[in-house]
């Protein structure tokens, strides 16, 4: 059986390492000037040559014609290192040898001199998997190893390594390969294998590899097994499950034009062909990213790798996309990608996301609600009830008259029929200020629209939404919405200034400039019942403001499913 392409074409000299000249040059100069370090840290994305470079360094130092930056590759030491049969190069997979016992065994073996070459190499792959205790056990050995030992730690996550380890290693950052360089490398390998491949196909493979040479060679080998003779872009798209460019362009055109029928039709075609909807959203997000870049007049390596025909179509579509809408489109699609992980109805999630994306227009406050608010007759100002303090930052010119309408809900100015006109003004927004004064919002309105408020908060912050799900609007007192929480933890964290400010800013378009007051639901309900029956000084004012004093008690009982046992607490 033939070896895999990524093994057969593994670089054997520093010059063969693709697009890591900064690493190859530094190590070559260190060998020539005898400035070798005892420990190196190779970090970077997967498939960029970290372990291969470590092996080349081992050959350069142990070559019979060396030390030399250009190992011969023919002597016994070079051949053994290439075949992995030498005793002087020990490769450890830290994912499976991460404990302190394995590191202690390594410390014992370090004391033995090399058996065949000049240096003994320890190459630790996935070094970030080593436990903290194991790193502490390795610390002294890594700091002062024997003169014939060289450590190479390879990792994709250097930030997970302790600072004490980082400070004892020379660090080399391997960069992700550009699509252009990777495509050229894949074309060279395909030619060596006698395989004919389209330019568009090799660009697609390079883009799918995401800068990893090993991934690109693996995909190329897969395509060599699939295709008979010539590898085409259609073959690559079919095997890898990518979304065809014509489908992406059709979807993007439908979204930009707001054509809901076309959106549903294209999604239906994708589903019928058995494509993965996760991949569809991923490809579509990248497609809109490219459109956004083109609309800004910029360019990127991904765009340069596109076929001329596809780029021409995308350039034409980009003319209909401004920056604000492009950002919003990508945000909606990215959110849908997260929703797919939790919602089993994938098709519904995708269709709703694309229909929502089609409606992503620049935000502008509606004029009709503002006009209705301006034309609305002034409401009478009943006696103020000081149950909740009013904020000091209100724009009214006469504060004593401004507090009165904030204290009494509009729905209580007359008995229940007064709530009938509310559907005429469903929006409470104007530019920079709420359309309706806080007094016009009652607790029934807040409850009806609370699911909308939760959805809006979720779009801004999932953690805050998780806290707010535990809440329920209990009352509206002046310009304050009282939120009742079942758990103290949720109440305390939601009441933190930054979280409270986020919630207030999100609900402003729904309810106006209202503040929130976070309370424990049980405690607040008990206090409310005591206040209703306890004969406080505010009892007269409350009775004057509310013609039905038992309405609130019934509301609380209905909310929590309770039963009134005794109306007296004494």
C-alpha cells in the first residue's frame, strides 16, 4: 500500500518547508553559528510543519556531515530519523502521555547519552495537553538539561502553557499558509503524481484546507481516488459537500432583493439534494463576507482565488450591499449557525434566518407612532404615590407635574375599557426618545411583549438572557418595571450595573425609557400583600389611583397559581 501523500511529500530540508521562511532561516543561522538553544517551542495552526521542522532540525544536528543546515538525507542517521527508527529522536504525544508518571520516566531517560548521533531529541506534540503537575516536574530538566539534549515542544495553543515553560523556550510561530502558496504546492504535488487538476479545483481545495498543508494533501488524495483522470471543481464541491457557487449567488441575490419566494425555492433545492444545512450557512456567511469586502472596495486572498466568472457576479451583487446591511446579514446568519446546534428543525431555522436577513434594512424609527404620540391629548395628572422614586433625568420642564403621570399607569385612568385603544399604538419608539411616556405602559402590556424583550436580549447577550429567563414582570410603578426572580443568584447578577443597563437599553424600543428593578418574586409578593392590607400611609393614595384595590392581588394569585387563604396577615 502506498504511503499517504502528506507522508510521502513531507519536507526533508528547511528549504522544502512551505511558507515558513522565518523559522527555517533562524534555525539555519543558529546551526551555522553554533547558537543552538536547549528548548524550542513551535506553535501555530495544525498542518503547518511544526513536527516536520523538528525532525529536520534533528537531522541537521545528527547528520554525519554536520551539524549542517542542509542535511544530506543519505547517511544512516538521516535515514533512521526519516523512517522514525532511531533511538535518539523520541516523539511523545502529550494527549496520551500527559501525566506526571510519564514525565518522571522522561526525566530518567534524559540522563542517558545519545546512542547513535550527537544529540538526543525529545519532540513533545500537543504540549498544551500536559498537566500542571507534570509541567512542574519537567521544569528543572527543561531549564538545565544535559548538553546533548534538545527539547522541542509543539502546540496549537501556546496560551495554555505555563509562563515558566514559555520563558525557558525559544518560540517560533508557524503561520497559516496562504491560499495562493498552498494552491501552488498542491499543483506541484499533483503534477508529480501525474494527476491533471483544474485551476478552480485546486483553489477550492486550498480554500477548504484553511491554510493547512496536511489537510490540503489529504483532500487532494481523496480527490485522486474519486476522479477518473481529471479533477474538476464540480468533483471537489460534490465530494466535500460544499455549496455550489451558483446556489450561493442565487441565495445572496434573493436575500439582497428581499425575494422571499426565491429564498424558499433555493433552500428547497438544497434540501432535496441532501446538502448539509450547517455547511450551507457556513458557505453563505463566507460568501456574504466576500461581498462585504468587495462593497468596501477592498480585496483579499480568498477573492483572488475565485474564478473570474464568479468574481464578476459577486462584484455586481456587491454594488447593492452597503456596509451596515452587510454586517447585519452576516450577524443574522452567524446567529442561525449557533441555533442549528440546539434546534432539530434545521430547515426551519435556515429559512427563518434567510427571511430575516432579507428584511435587514437600515434601522429608522417609524414616523406614525411619533405623530400619534405628538397628537395625543395630555392625560390628567392624579395624585402621586411615592412607592417608587422617580428618576432625576427627565426632560420635562416642571418636575412636580412630570412625576404624576409617571406614577400612575395609563390603563388605570379609567376602568378596564380604557385599555381598548392600545392596539392603535403598538410601537413605543421615536428617534432617541420613547414615543409614549412611561405612564402609558402597564404591566399587561409588558407581559404581552416580554417574549419579544427576551429575544432581543438574547441577540445582544446570551448570558444575560439566561439570567432574565428566570424573571417575570410583576408590576409597572412609574418608570420602573419590577421583575420578579425565582432564584437569588439570577436576581443578583441581573441587578449588576452593566447587565441592568444592557436590559434597559434593549427594552427601550419596546416599552420606552423604563428602568428595571430586580426583586425576589416571593419576597416582593409578600411585601405587596402586606402593603395592600397593612394600613400604610399610602393606602389612601393607592385607593384613589386604583378603583379596584383587589385587582392587583388577583393578578399576583393568577401569576403564581396560588389561593387566597386569608386576606388578613394579622
